[in-house]
C-alpha cells in the first residue's frame, strides 16, 4: 500500500503574531484557511506555531563494537528545563491546572543521541549538495558535543528526514551514522551554555538503549527512532566497522 500525500494547502488570512523580545524561539499566531482539492476552503481558524532561525538538525549515531562484537551507540546527557517545568507552577500560569498527566519527570536531565542545528551557512551549501552539507554539519556537531573528530565522508545518512512535532513546529531532523574513531576524544566544548556544561557520554548496547526507551528511562523519541534506524542499517549490512574498539 502506498500512502500518497493529500493535496492540502494553507492560506494565511491574517498575521496576529504578538510583539515579543528576541530569543531562540518565536511564537507565530496566524489566522488561516485550509484548502483541499475538490472542497470548499475552511472557515478561518487561529493557529499557533513555533519558529526559530534554524529549522533543520542532525542527529548523530556514533557506534562501535563492544568486546563481544555487539553494536554499541553513544548517548549524551542533556539538561532539558521544560521537563522540570511540567509540574503545577507552569500549569497554573497557563490557567489550566489539569494540563498534563501527574507524572513529574524525576530531573531536568535526559540521555539522548548527540544532535545539533544546521547553521545558516550550511543551509546555503545544502542547495548545491544536500547530503554533503548534512555530513559537514554532523562532523562539526560531533566535535562540539562529543570531542570526536570524524571526517565528513565517513557519515552514512540513515533514511530521509523526519519532523519532530509537526503540529507545533516545522523542525526536521536527519539521522547520520559513523563509527567512532580509535583515538580518544578531545575537548567537547558544547555551545558554552550552562545547559551543556558537565555533559557526559556513555556507550550503551543498542538493545539496551531500546529497552530503556520503551521502559521510559531514556525518554527522548528522536533517540529511540535513530537507534532503531541504526539497528536496521546494521542488520542490513549497510554499516561495516573498520576497527574493533572493544577497549572503550
């Protein structure tokens, strides 16, 4: 069965975006109509979405073989303030005390695959060679977030890009895999913010990552998706390691 995209378009009737200070994210509030082929346009409806200066990102699957030859993948600790703010104070400010299920996240920390936004100059380069631009970005992010130097040509793109939360944002992520080099990593300086200070990395068996994801211990969806794609590529023989690095 083939799932064809339905012919739907959006007409912006009015822009009601509020004035807001500069920041990483920007709320956009629009009055829109939905147009479908063969049907009358919908009545205008308000729709809120989130924008930022970069809407594409890479997710990094850095792998090696453990002592038993099993596939392991690198995950990184992150600080995620929204997780700590799922509790009562946020819901009260929004005027909706029952806005979230009562399952407080234990901390603001998560374990995730390393990831990063594609910068504007890399987007410009992507117009000439999209895959090369993704690999260049992946190498930069690998150095920033893990300290590992990986040549751009060593990355394998794992399928097409995917939208993280299409009802809220048009952000799209691309999954790229590369074998970890034998050399010890250098300094992973991150982006200089307190949210990345003291970040740690771990190599975890691929089946254990998926088990922890489904148990809700490792609860980042892009990580579960990326690791599942890595496992599929590994099983299909698309990723052949050149070095056995079980000493890590």
